[in-house]
C-alpha cells in the first residue's frame, strides 16, 4: 500500500512541502487540500501588482492543479476545506465542491498559514476598508481602485506589507498616509532605521504618523470619508488598508487537540513535528521549536519563527521569512518505513 501524505494548505509552505516530498518519496501518494481557488501563488508579489510593478496578474499564479499533477504527481484539490482531523484513525474530514469525504493519511502536514488581524473598530467593515493576504483580496482592492478612483488612502500599520502598500498606492496616484501605533515604522528593526525609512517615505510624498492608533473609520460632517485617530485627529481616507499583523490559523489544530504554545501558535520539534507523531506543521501556524531529540536535557524554544534549526531561512522581496522543509520531509519519510496499516 502506498504511503499517503496529506497536506492542508496549498500556498507557500504547503506547495513547498508537496514538491519536496515528491523528491524524497517517489512512490508516495501526495494530496493537497486548499480552501481557496488558487495554489502556489506569489503572495509576496500582491502589493507589486497593486502598484503595477508587476503588470500582469497571471505572473502571480505560479502553478495550477494540472501543473502540479503533471510535474509532481500531486493531487491538488481546490476549494476544499479541512473540517476535522481524526488523529486516532489518521484521517481528515473535508468538504469540497462534491460534498464531504474522509481523506486518510500516514503523515499530515498543516500549512494553513495565518489570518490578517482586523481590529474591531467602528467602520472597519465598510466597503472601502481592505486587507491584503490572498489573490481574491488583491482582486477586490484593485477592482475598487479602478472603479472608484480614490484620491486618498490610509494604511494602518507600518510593517513590511503596510509600507509596500503605501508605495503601491503612491504609484497609483493616491495621496497616502501611514499610521503606525509604535514609535517608528518597521518597529521590528532598530529605531534609527525606522526613522530613516520614515524620512524616505515623507521625501517620496507619503505622510507618516507614528505613536498613535486608529479609533474609527467613518465620515466627517461634510460626508467625506476619514480615519479618526485616538487623539481625535481626522485623516481623509477614500480607501483604508489594515496591515497590523497576522494570527495563526489554528481552529483545526485546536479542535484536534494538538499542543499550542503560550503565545498562540503550534509547538513543533526540530523536524517541525507537532505533539502528534504523525502530524507536522510549518509557516505562520508555528510558534517556535521545542527540542525533543533523544538526549536533550531541556526544552528550548527558538526565537527564529518559524524556521527549524538546520533549515535555511531566506527573505522574500516583501521581507517575509521563508523556510525549507527538507528536515521535516526526511523525518516523515523515515517514519513511513513501517508495515502498512
């Protein structure tokens, strides 16, 4: 009986795991369940399509289910949502276009990523308020710009994506203001660098407001769309983009009873294995690495998220951290060398 690898999530981590797994195990049956309509797209390039640095939407779509099957013999099922993991019987209940089914596995990889945080502020659900995380998010935002021709925009959040989007809006001729709660933009860097980046933004025509948060999205007395800051100041905002952080997509993992770390992500070992010996995880779902190798004297968590020790981290153009999954692939390959159930 063929070894069955099931991967939930088909964008960055999931698609990489599938391709790497095929190189490790030519005889494995590899299935990818992806809730969305696309697989293996260049999510780091989404802001650059909005800014038209990338001129064709098709350049973001790196693979198709048919391409994955032809090149890697991977069964990719789009618009298919995993509903429940049965750890004891090693199967996943999933719902796709043709209804529900039980998908068995010998090894399971969770690569569901994260979900952008949308603060529960007044007006945050308005039609001109956006997030940017997926291709459909990008399509909605780009369509709004084309249809409504906004003159002003406020980007809430001064991290990687927020600054890329501020640049993109500026390229589209939209007067843009970045609002960042921390004292400087790019607060994960030394403050001096954040100040330098803010100076460059201002020099390019982007306004920067730091050290204060947003309290509401709405309209002023004259009916003009605005963003209201915590101190009462109002900024014109025909368009608003929130980019204030990401939370792990953990509903499925929690329902299955997998171990969650104190900061809210899945705990994995140095091979990206979760608390269940047949389940691995990678990407934004992972909180850190716990040493579980034989002979380890204590548990230690790595601050480098979500890279396991021995993997090779790299930065994408947007600054997101990408990781290789070679060690986890070797680990589940070794675990598969047992009699079929």
